[in-house]
C-alpha cells in the first residue's frame, strides 16, 4: 500500500508543480508535490468547505491538516483583521504552505508542524476548520473534534467537511456528544459541511 499523506516525513518521490485555483472569487497559485493530500488540484470537499464557511474579518482561526494551504489561506483572506494558524503533521505540506502563503501575498498566517493540535493546545480560537484525514482512521478524526472543543472560545465553532460514505453519520454523532449545537450547513455531491458550536 502506498503511504498516505498523514505521515510526518513523506518518502514519495518529489513531483513539484504549480497550479491555479479560483476560490471564493480569488485566483490563487499553489505549489504542490507528491506525498501531500490532493496534489493535482484542490479537492471537491475542501472547495465546498471554502465556499460555505463563514468567518468574521477579525477571527482567530485554526486550520487542522492544512496540506499545501487552500483552506487556511482562503480563511486568511476572509479575515484580513484576524489571524489563521495552519497545522499539519506532514513536513512537506508545511514547506508548501509556507511557500504558498508567500506566493499569494498572505501574511496573517502562522504555519506550524504539529501532530493534530499538539503544538497549539494552549491557544484559543474563534473557529477551527478541517477536512479531516479520513484515511488516518476514525480515532484520529474524532480526536480532532475533541481537541478542537478545548481550543475554541465559548461560542466558537468547528467547520468540518466529510463525505457521507466516509463516516459523516458517526462524525455527526461524535460532534453532538461534545458540542451544544451541531448543524449540517450544506451538502453537495455526497459531501456534508457540519458546523458545531461550543
């Protein structure tokens, strides 16, 4: 089995290329590489989350499992008076995100290598965004939900994109066991956007 992107040091042979994507009406240039999630283009689930998420312009936001950065960088553009912290376990993803932030002229971000929320657990955020690493297993996905709860301010929300066939019902159940208010904000092509508020 080929190694998946939820790994600290990908060994996949480098395959760097540049692409352009339009997200929320803005065109971004992204550098991608082998060994990171959805290297050929921003995946449908991430795009759906980006188009759906609602953030205040001064929000403090955390993007968990940022990959090469589309969700976190889009959030930073939506929050010009705020700040977005982007974390990923994958060191190649971190390198790419740093490069892509510069490439797109986005400065209100911090990009940190972290196993889930390990390096940021003392911080507090208004919103957490995640396209969780489904292939890492349910335990990892559910840990993101639990750890995010501890990192959110009262009234803060986690926004999750998840496919119905990849565990949306169990994700919903887990979120409902933790958060006071869980809603399905949108669904499209089998992808659901869930928003859970602390």
